[in-house]
C-alpha cells in the first residue's frame, strides 16, 4: 500500500541532514557527493499520502492567516493516544509548543531558576544537556549502568541521592530512550515517578518515539502510571509521521497550576495552518502508514543484526526496542571517537554520529539512523564491511 523502498531525493529542500556545511559544523567530518547521511533523527521515507493531500488542500485555500486549534485538532490527538496507548487525555491538558527541544527549554525557564539542577541519564539525546547549559541551569548526571551485553539499567540509588538535593528541580526522562533504544518497563517508570514525587522534582517525560517500536515490544506512558509526581509528557506527531520541519509538539500537563505557570512564561503560541492540517490528517488517517513504517524498520533491523553477527563480529549491536536509531559499539577497535567518525566519513562515505555527543558514557559508540529504504541500509553496511571487515 505504501512505497517505503523508493529513495526520495532531498536535494533543493534545505534539509539539515544532507547539508554539507551543517554536517561539517556539527560533526566536523567531510561529506562527499556519494555520502549517505544517517545521522539526524528524521526518516527518509516519504510522508503518508493523507498528510500530503491535506497539505495540498490547505495550500489551495490560498490564505495562511493566524490559525486556531480546533476541536478536530484536539480530538485527533486525544483519539490517537487513547486508541494506541490507552492514555486518557483531557483537551485542556494539551499545551502546544513549536518543537520538543523548544518545549523543554520553555519548561526549564518556567519551572526553574538559573543555577537549579536538572537530572539527565547519559548516554542521552544531546540537546537535553545543551538546553540546560544554555539556560544557565546545572547538569546533574544520573549515568545509566551498562552490562557486558550492552543492556542498560537505571541507577536508582544514585538517582534518589540526586533528587534529595534541594537544588534539583527537574528530571528529564527519555522513554523510549534515545540513543540506546530501550523501552523502560512500567516498574522502572513507577519507581522514578515515586522518587520525584517524594522529593518534589518535576518529571519531563520525553515520549516522542513511543509509536516507533518493535512488533514484540510494548510501551507504557508515564501518564498511565499512578503517581502524585508533577508530570509533563512530551508527545510529537512530527517524530511518528516524519514531519519534523513542521515543528509540532503537544505537552500533556494535567496540573492546572503548572499549565498556567508555563503559559504565563511563554505567552500565547500560535500553531501554523500547515501544522494543524498535518496533525489531523496524521492521527485520523495515517495509522496504517505507521504500521507499515514499523514493519520496514523491523526488516531493516533484522538485516542489520544478521549482517553484523556474520560479517562484523567485532561490533556489538543490540536491536533497539524503540526508535529507529541504532547504538553500535565499536570499542573493540580502540579508535578515539572523533577519529572513528572521520574514518567512517572519509573511507565509508557514511555520515553518522559519535557516541560521545550523548555523554562520555557513549565513548566507543556510534549512532546510526536506519529509517530509510532497505537498499540504503544494505549499502551502508557493505561500506562499513569494506572498512572494518576482516
């Protein structure tokens, strides 16, 4: 029904993912005409047809004025999360922000003051730390514990110790976790929520990858777990449906006082007419597209798992339970991370991301985005084999 195997050109789209100057600035690696960019966390699949049709129809209206969030908009979100994740959301709980990173930054400024502590769990999505530092808050690392099989767990004793500090005000949770791809079990989420409630720490739960999970996996939102913790849940149609450039995040905040405090800080934030149209079409008409995408991701990951085991056994790779991001352990090659990134870029002509971008605990790792036609995954792995195969 959906073509997820045709390579879609990003030429002349100003896409960060393929922009050579952007790649050089952020990753400090070379990008060649035949380089395959597999770094930025957006997908190389064409958008769902219903979204494209809705955007074309909206363009045909010929006027793009200030836009209200309609009942259809709210209903599409509420119905999706009820149907897919058994989340019961009141429309008054939804707070729009133009992007999840911006939403996080707004929350940091609304609910904390300069110098306050914010907990993150490295290795973790690097904009978390960037937003904390750029707003003059204090980064508090609760490092994940990695075993010999590259399975991660949470250091709860260290977490509670850091929550006890009266200077600690917010904990940024990532579930499914980026970059390691694990889905935290409900018992872990419950324990974290209870610790945060006990010590009056706000939990910002980034759940934007919750729709992109393996066929064998299940996900439970923090919203569905009984707790008195002050909770903010971040949802994003942009991640699920590959429309990141439309900048759409809806925070779920059941606490009216917290909503008022956040809205008092940000002021009124308007939604664009395209964001509104895309959201409604995505959630109401594109569920089968998401199912097809997850099947394609499963197939890509199965191929990658078999390939690495058979041809690149010095790499350690654990199939992620969620996201479309892979976390590959190159530590057996004993190459410094930036040198490794440059070697891959120069010799394999692949643009990937260094694990150290996600914290020092990412040393030896590379993040690779496999949300693309399978032929690209095959070509990328063949290129890695030519450089690292024995």
